[in-house]
């Protein structure tokens, strides 16, 4: 049996993992954008990107949705694997994204490691996320130039 703190970490993580999935799939940009701090840092196997503001997040959001549409995504699920409070109250979360078109898996599950912080309003938000993904996959492609919007800002040689 886990501690009350472990259960709280799991509850928050599960909520945030589902919130970002559902708001992305259902087209609710406002709730999606409210799930993150600004600036927000995204790290992939190829680059680090800094989302400075809502305009940057909107470009990313639109790019992801276009990528999902192009690949024929019909549903997505996310499986929370781990959640624990770390140093300074940061919530560390690991989950896996599963992307499907009907009964066909669109790609291998995508592992994600996120750091969340509690805001002054009491709501938890993601401030950094690391994706084990490259530009050939939907989220990675959404970070590339030429999806449907302006490119996002890259942070040169930043990995933390």
C-alpha cells in the first residue's frame, strides 16, 4: 500500500496525463494551454524547444492536430507509469502515449517524462517534458517547419 503522498502524486499525474490527451484530441485549446507553464520546455531526441507564450503553444497545438489528422489518428490513450514528488515539490511523471487508427497501431508507444509544478492558484502545470521521439513521428513532425504554422523556437545545445 502506498503512502498518502504517493497516492496524491498518482492522482495528479493521472489527471494531467488524461487532461492533456483529451483536450488535444477533442480540440479544447484553452484547457490544453492551461496545463502548461510559460515558458515551457520540450526536449526530444533531436532538439530542445522553448514555448514562450500562448502564441507558441497555439502553433504547436495546431501542428500536432494536423499531424494526427494526416496520419489517420482515430484515438489515443496514455498510460501513466510512475509519479513521485521530487526536490522542491516538483512532481515527476512518466507516461506512455499510444496512437491508433482503428485497430491499427500508428507507431510504437512513445515514452514521456514530465516535470510538473503547483501554481499559486493551486493548479498543477507541466513546465518541462522530454519525449523519446524523432521527427518522423507525429509529435516530432509537429515540431518541424512546414506543418501548418510558423516554426517554434529552438534552444541551441540545451538539454535541461
